[in-house]
C-alpha cells in the first residue's frame, strides 16, 4: 500500500527524440536567409542529421554524464613519472568526437562554411556546452596560424579534420588534432601586456624556450596551444605542442584543474612552462595582433553558444509547460504563462538571428585565407 503514495503523475517526460535543428524555426530560417541557394540543400541535410543526433536520448545522456563526471588531472603515473594527463568520462569523448566528426572545426576556406558550422555549433551546444571550448579554439586557431604559412600548412589539415583522435602522440602521427590557447596569467587577464612568461630564442630560426606560468589554459589535453610570451622584441605569439616530433613530451606542467561553476565537463588548467619548446607564430612584438585572430573567432562562438543556451532554455520551458498541469489545465494554456514564454522566445529568436548574421559575415571576410576574420 505504501507504494501507492509514490505514484508519479503530472511529471514531464524528458525532451528527447526530436530534431534540434528543424524544430527551431529561427535557426532553420536563419540558415535559409544567409545560405547561398546552391549550398542550401546540402547544408540542411547535414544540419538535419546533426539535429536528430542532438535530440536523441543517447546524446542527451552523454551531455548529462559528461557534466556529472568531470575530468580528473593525473600529474604523475603510479611510478612517479610526470605525465600531466587529463582523464575524461567516456561520455565526454562521445560528445567531443561527434562534434569533430560533424565538421564543427572545419569552416575556413569552405564555401558557406562558417554559416554551416555556426548552425551546427548552435545545435550541438544544446547537447553539451563544455565541449564547445576545445571545438571553438581548434576552429579559431586557423586564421592565427596562417600568420606563419609553414606552420599553417602543417597543422591546418589536422585542425579542420573530421577525425577525433584523443591521446598524446606526435601530431604528425594523428589524423586529427585539437588546439587550446594560453594568454591569461595571474597578474593579468584582459591586460595580456602584463604577461611575464619569457621566450628565449634558440639558434634555430623561429624556435624558442618558454619559462613562466599560465593561470587559465582551458582544454589542456589538446595537441597544441597558441601562447603569448615576452620575446626579446616584445610580446609574441608561439605554438606549443604537447608532444615533440621525436615522441618525447614537451614540458607542460599542469599544476591543477580549475574548480568551476560552469563549463564543468571541460578541463581548464593552470600550467607551468620550464624550458618548454615553442615555435614563433608571426613577428616578435606582434603577439596580440597575431593571437587576436583566434580570440575574435572564439568570441563569435561565445555569441553562438550563449544564443544556443537561450534556445535550449526556451525549448525546455515550453516542453515543461506543455505537459505540466496546474489548476485544471496545462501551464501552456495559462495566459500569463504564455506571456512569459513568448517573451523568452522573442529574446531567444533575436539572439539566434543576430548570431547567424554575425557568423555569415565570416563567410564574406574570412574565406580569403590571409588573416581570416
Ligand atoms: C571558463 C573559463 C575558461 C578560460 N579559458 C582560458 C583559456 O583557455 N586561455 C586563456 O588564456 N584564458 C582563459 N580564461 C581566462 C580569461 O581569458 C580571463 O578571465 C579574461 O581575459 C579576463 O581576465 P581576468 O579574469 O583576469 O579579469 P581582469 O582582466 O582582471 O578584469 C576584471 C574586470 O574588469 C573588466 N575590464 C578589464 N579591462 C577593462 C577595460 N579596459 N575597461 C573596462 N573594463 C575592463 C573586465 O571585463 C572584468 O570584468 C578562461 C576563463 C574562464 C572563466
């Protein structure tokens, strides 16, 4: 008899089994508005496939698990050797792997690539937001790397690859690679000119050794990083690979992972450099000018990610109000509730429309190759 008091009624079923792309009219219409007509069918087909995966019960569960079981730092192996690796729950690899294989790091130089990627990023953020960090940084590193054509030729195919290959190995042995960014130090976040990490040139052209710390370096499991440090000619941008070409590990001492309120699925670390090998990207003294290409593209994703979270909130709220009943009827039929939901929907659609407009501008200014957005 006691169990009868635990009968579950008037609770809402999970929002799963839908197409996240086509269920969103503002998103689908935005893609139609900005797409070249010849590309529209193909773009829609890709986004529909991603939208269905995103709305599946399995993908939504990956998103929940990736946040329930956050990453763990392993500074040493059991024998005391320094390894500086990060362990993730399998759900994280599912989420990030799907993002990479859906081409969410591949937009530069592809006709209509930024619009398609932006809409895909928008859809996939509604599965899980933290994976957007390495996805965004990998995509955004491309225009900054192009300041150094040799490095771009070597790394760009790996960064835009649709293959997800986790694990620390020389990048040359990987079909796909991920990138992060290290600018912020304890004494200066926005004000990167206050950076104290030093870069000592080696005899070989373009090679340096870095010594110093980075207070915020997200996604430290990535294969390479764009980093700011003080060279003899001033603040300069560098490429720091996790693993050197000969297979030995570069010095990349992860001190601890950040204990964050949001973005919990993704690792963010504090990192020490101590004679860390690096390649210069762009001229000495032009560090901010060089890395700003990466920063700007990640900021586009801040717009997209925020708009996507607004959309997911509206979708959840409307879904909840559709099923939940109070005072003799569904919440969605109550005039005041409709006002609130309509207000949220309006804000969300405006944010979606603006985000896609911004992303499509990148297809005009960012497709030329030299310098990107
Ligand atoms: C989840 C997360 C992930 C991150 N990942 C990375 C990463 O991967 N790599 C990396 O390098 N950094 C990363 N950061 C750090 C981020 O780049 C810094 O937090 C950011 O640059 C701001 O620096 P700060 O927090 O030191 O704030 P401060 O620079 O101390 O600024 C404090 C406040 O003053 C405001 N302010 C600053 N300058 C001005 C100005 N000129 N005029 C008016 N207001 C101003 C700021 O907006 C802020 O509100 C991450 C941060 C977070 C929260």
